C-alpha cells in the first residue's frame, strides 16, 4: 500500500503486518494523487508537478526479504 502526506512524503506499507517498511521525500509540496500501475507509481503534487517512479526494486526486495533494506528510487519522468 502506498500512502502520501501533506509534506510530500510517500510511505509504503505491508498490509499483512500493518507496518511501514519504506518512506521517501517525493516532493516538497502536498501529494494529492497516487496511482500505482504494475511497477510504476505516479505522484501528483498540489503545485501541479507529476512524477513517474520506477518502484520495481521495492517489489523485488520485499518478496525476497521482509526486513527493511536500502532502496534506490529515482524519478524516471518529470512533468510540469
């Protein structure tokens, strides 16, 4: 489960254990839109920026190991 805060932080939750296992600063503004399609995540901020994230490493690592690990996330496209 992906969730966003009004401070621009994305959190990733394991719904089976009800624990947050990852978070990152996705934007400096409130995130009002989250869309997850396969291994991509689209975030939209209150200031109008859209970002497309490749989150495939989250899924691969989570399946291999339930413990918190270091993830490398990067924006693959940035829209204005």
